[in-house]
């Protein structure tokens, strides 16, 4: 945020512009931001919003989420905490984690030693990742000693305290929504605001009232009047809070917030402005940060935010230099350093359950890759964590566990950005936690959650794969030449099953550097006696003319039919389309997402650029040595790409064979069911 | 040269049939007529020849002489005296195929509707005493119907839909079996009724798309398309129709014949002249044997190339198809279908070394279709899969 940007904004102030984009509470007058008696009429639509917001996955783009969370939390006028918990369990808690800011992890996809460990990674597809000996290790400590989780809890308690505060709380909630909407409009500025809103929870709003509030005001009141009003309200609130107790969240976080925001990033001028306005107050330091599912998409070209995020991260990563201009918004780090660092920290990191930690390290090192394997590994680690979980005294399981899972997720996200399928799975788990009946005892709740996880894995992944195999095999005829790209577990099962059925066909495995995962697939196919051909993607147009079917896996399928998959898939699909070869995408329905994406730029993952700069086994090829010091050279190692639906003939899912145009139907008809099983 | 075909015989028979009271709108099965065997309608079928197309040929009346002879021979060889339903003849075991065959003989009745009515008869005559028994019986009947002719898409789809529509109801939770059963029968008859009326609904829906002065290209003989054109003519729309010849069974001739009776200006084009005439055409109207999950259609041979030509000249291709033709199939290409074979008369003897492509239908991918007129409404091809997902899942 440079001052030059701020200037136009204040210029706008006198003529308040009123543009609502995205979600906003219908008919909520902006004044409510200052003087909000809890209004039931507004809280109802709001909680609806939270339901939908709740359905956002961590990798998604959801501005409305935070606002709705705030709203849900603050809009509750009742005080009694058990009751509150009860009511929250209905609507809000599932998104509770969302309420807390994501530790904007400087996450790094690290794949330092994949090829050597490929086999291991593959083997672990269905393997259970038991916590092993360190299982009991943390069980006791969990409640008391983790810094992050601990903060979550206190924050949450305070938040509920605010709810008790009544008027103040709900007043805060509504403006939050407006802020978010505004922030959609003014891009970069807004990001800061939104971020702040997230960080400070509902209370961040207060800060923003100064700067943005005026913009949203209806033209009636003058700026001075509004400011006066705000000031008085704030004073009143502070007073009330002081009486209430030390921790009545809104006031504290209100005060803390600007300080916090100002300190790490002095550059952010509006934060600084806010800070100067209200210094002082007890700063509960990191209270409400770092909970929650990773924030949707952090724009990594936004320096100040990256700064902040880095300070919070468990995994210390150094940013890579000379990145490709078009992909600056994606995280990219120098690889190789984090793993030993993290490994050494293994015994010091209390908040993260060892099983989760282990999975995180495996993500980081690239031992576990592939959407299904990652998702299963994550869920099994969560299962372990839930098994060892104890509800800390004076906490409710629903909220505490949600926050805890959120912190695990953000840790995993630091290790490697969460994929869309994992996002869906996490969303499922959180909704299950939120839906736990309060009558369940702790152990019953834990058992039920573990069985839910078990069920998700077996129904949505294992069984789904079987159904997919059953459908896809009908499309393989004798004499076919099937082409596949990379290594997809579903495609592998299809090929093996077709072979078991005695169909006569040939397989062309197309592979690409740097991961060369096709070799893995190839080896397993050869073991079963299939006749195979292996080539690199460079030769795909040569080999395509003899191919009769192309089978591809997918990382996820988006609502416009776009297939998001390993980089190179789009190329294979396009070549196949040009040769009029049908392209069949095999993808479990849990990987479907309602997002729409048109290109592979805005959301993607960057791999280690070093890997593409040298050739394994060819020591003489080192023309790019020291490339990082060459100013005008940028290396791009993309992980995913997006295949437009035009190039896809059919998507095979657990609901049968559907055209890519039907993905939104499945998302609509079954997405809900998936969450609310 | 259509008069050289046997169509006039069948035309006459049809006229006779038209004189009879219209039994097809009622639920009573038609009396098995002796003429059915004379019509060449096979009661048993040669596995190499698609029964679906035999029925169509019989209904659509343009039959080549040697095919007629062949079919009659087949009918004589394997002809059982037509049985009446078990309701009339309690000694004989009830056979769904027989009922189906009886219904099928009605020229105006689609095969799927015949199957639906036959299945309704199964429920009616069932001696099952529990819901489960009835369901199993129904399942068996529908399986035997489907097995009777695996090449007919609408038959399979109609049976599946019937099972879905009829058995997926809260009726199954009634405590009293008899009331549940009567509810099922009611539903089955309603479904039969809906299916029967769907052609009229489609005709109504598609009227808006036929404008005065337009030229319509039609391919083959489709009862739905004919219904559409008939209604348009009755509504005093001014339009011109190009009929393709519709080789090998020349069903286009039949259509042009029918349209001429309605005083619609008709021009016959041979199948290979489609591209030649396409620039005069404003829209293409085709029926469908089946609508598949991708939104594409399976229809009489030649539809694909007409759609390709129309698409390349930016002419809209409209498909009229009843919703009971929606099938859970997903062909990836032309060969990805169970082939439906059909005898082809080339007029001259073909040397035995020469291979003949005898497939009766092709698959038109959805990207070449503009709209589908169905009794569910006017749909784009991609909605078909929507509807199928909702129907089946």
C-alpha cells in the first residue's frame, strides 16, 4: 500500500460510493456498523450465508466467508455459553475455523527427492500412517501447551464473551460484511482490509470504520458526524468491556488489531493510520490469527502480506528470486532447506500432532503425491489426531476440535498447498464436527468422527474408484490402444481391471519431466503383464495417431467442466482432440468443485525451478547452473494446468459417465449430500 | 420408385386399422390379429437382424419385396399362434413378451410405450403377495423385454424408466399390499398415458420454431417429426419440406407421401443430395431412436452426415424425441454401440466377396445438434444429461 493509492480513496470519501459486490446482507443499512442493536431479521439471512460460505474449500476464493462467520458469531444475542454452543453447532461452528485468519503460510511445494522415493510414496496410498510410538506423546499436552491452539481457544472464548456483550457484538458483525463487499471492489487496498478483517475477526471492522466506513455511508451523514458517532460508540464499548472482564474480545482485539497490523507492516498506511488513532489497550498478541483453514488464495505478489505470513509460518522458507512475472501471485520458495529444518523441529512443535506432522513432512518431501494419496494420508493423520485428542477443560469439543483441525490444515498447507480435493475433504470433516450432536460424550464423538473419516475414505475414494473402474472398463474394446499421461491411480486400476477381464489392448504411457511418475505406473503395469509403450510428452503428437482412447486422471474438475490436472494433461487432451481421439477423464466426485476457472494462471502451484534446470543423470548438462543469479532469467515449473471442457469427451465418476457439462449438476445434486452425509 | 415397394399393401392395412376404433389410447391390449403375421411382423426374430428395425419397417410400411419374403419366411418358421394375455387365458403362463408383441403391432404405438404397457399388464396380472415378489417379477419381465431386443434403445430406456417411475414411490410403504399394488398400477397407467401423449406435447412445443416460408429438411420417417409437421400444417403455417429418400428402407418416401396428403409442398431428395440442397434449407428436423447421455442422438443411418453438413452451413438441427428415449448410454464414437443390423436391398445381387455395411443407425454427437424437443420441454443437448442424472440417480 503506497500512499499514492490511498489518496484517491480519501478523495472518494465525500461522495460515498455505494457499490455492493458479492455477498451482502440484504437491506442492512450501513449505519448498523456503528449502532447495531442485534437484529434478528438480519441475523437470519446471514446465517444462510454462512452455510454457503461454509462450503468453501481452503483453496477457493471466498470473500464472503469471513464476513459471514463474523456475522454468525456476533449476531447471536444470547449469552449462556452452553446454549450458544448449541445454536452455533447448527449453523456457525463449522465455519468457525474460517473465522480465524489463516496463517498465510509461505507454503512450499517441496519435492526434493521424489524419484528416489517414488515407490515409497506410492506404496503409502492405502497404507495407514499410524502415529506410531509418538502417539501418546502429545495427548496430554495437547490441551495445555500448544501456542497456536491455545490462542484459538482463548480467542473463541472471548468471542463468545462478545456475543454476550450483545449489542456491540452484533453491531460489529454487520459492517464486516460490507467491508468485505467493498474490498471486492477496490482491489489491492481491499486485500489489506479484508486481511485485517480476517485477522482481527469481527473486531477489525472497527479499525476500518475509520477509513472505509465513510465510503460506505449513505450520503446523509457527514464524515464528521459519523466519526463522532463512531468515537462515542467505541468509547462506550470500551467502557463496557472494561467492566465485563479483561478478555471481552471485541475491545481487546479492536485495540490489538491496529497495533498488530501496524507493527509487522509499517508500510500499510491505512493500518498505520488506524493504529495511530487508537494505540494502547491490551494487545492480546497473536490471539486470533492462525487458526483456520488456510486462507483461500493469498496473492504472493503482495509483499506486506507475505511478510506477515512468513512470520507466522512454522515452515521457514526462503523465497525464490527471479520468479516469472505472470505467476508472482503464487508462492515459490527455494527448495531443499526446509525439510531438515522441520525435521529437527519435530520434537519442539507441540501444537501439531505427530501423525499430522509426519504427513506434512511427507508432502514437503514429495513422498506422498497424487490427489487421492494425499487426501487419504491427511485423513488418516486426522484420525490419529482425533483419537489422541482430549477436550481441554472448559472448552467444547465442537469448537476446539474445529480450530485444531484448522491449525493442522494450515500446517499442511505450509508444507504443500492444499489441493481442491483435500479442501473438499476438510470441508466434509468440519461439517461433521459441527453437526455432532451435543448429547454425545467426548469419546462417542471421537468415535463417530473417526468412523466418519473412515466412511469418507471408503465411500468417496475407494468405492468410488471401484465404480469408476466398472464404468470405464466398458469403454475398452479389444484391439484398443489406450494412452495415459502421468500416473493416475484410477487409470491404473482401470487398465489392470481391463487386463484381468482378458481384454486385448495396448497401453501407451506418456510421461514428462521432471516428476516422471509415468515410470512408476509403467513398472506396475509391466509387472501385471500388460503390453506397454513408454514415451515422453514431446512425442505425443507422433504417437497419437495410433491411439484409440485417452484416459486421464484429474486433480479436480471444476463446474465449467474444466479439468484441473497435472501439467501436460491439457496438451495431451488437445492433441487427442485434434486427432479425434476420445478423451476420458476419470475423477471421483469428491474432487468436483463449484468453482469456475478459465486458465491455469490464477490458481496453480509452483514447483521447484531447480529441478527443471538440471537433468538427472546428466552431469554434463549444467548450462543453467547458477541461474538464480542471472537477473534476466526466470524458470517456471508449474504443477497443474487446466484443460478446457471442449477437449474432454467424457468424465467417468462414481455417478456414472457424464459429459463435462454435467459437472455442475452433480455438484448441485450431490455436493450437499457429500457434506451432510 | 416408391410404388415398387410393398408399401401400398401396408398402407391399405393401415387404412383399415385407422377405421377401427382407436384402441391405442385405451389400456386394453389389442386383440391379436391374424393379419399381423401377414404383415410380416416377426414374433420371433433373427438375432442377426435388429428387431427394432423390423418393427419400424413394418410400421413405416416401406418394405422391399425380398425383405417381406424373408420376414415372412422367418415368421412361418418360428410362428407360434398368437397368445392372448393371461387375463383372458388363465391356463397359459403369462408372458410379458406376448403382451408386448400385441401392443407392438399397433403402428402408432412406439415400442417403448408398448413395453411400458406390457409391464403395466405384468403388475395387473401378477399373483405376487408381497411387494418384494412383485418387484422381482417386474424386474424379470423388464429384463426379458430388454433381452428380447438388445438393439432397441428406446425399449431398454422405456423399461428402465418404467422401473424407476413406478417402483420409486412411497406406495411401497403402504401397509396394505393391495392398495400399494393398485397404486402401482395407477402409476404405471399414468406413465403409459404420459408416454403416449408425449408426441402431441412435442408437436405443440416445436410449433414456435416453424415460421412461415421456411424450408425444413427431414430425414427418414419419424412419427414425432410427422406429428410436428402435421400440426404445423393444421395451424396453417406455410412451409416447405425436403424429404430425404431414407435408404435403405426408403422411409422418406413414406413421409413425403403422408405430407403430400396434407397438402404440404414436398420435395424428395436422394440421400446424397443433402449437401446440394442444404443452402435452401432453414432447419433440419430429425427424430431419434435414442437420446444418449452426452446429449447426442442415435438415429437412422445418415443423420450424422446431415447434421455435419447442417452444422458446417450454420443451419439449426432440431431433434424431436420423447423422453422415454433417453438412455443411459454414452457412445464415444460410431463403433461404440451395439450394432443394429438390417438387410439392405441394393436392387442387384452383390458378389459374396463384397462386404456390405449393414448398420442401421449412427450416432450424432451433441455439438452438431441445436435443440431437442422433448415432452420435458425444449432442451439443449447438455440438459439431457441433467435430466438423466435426475431420473436415474
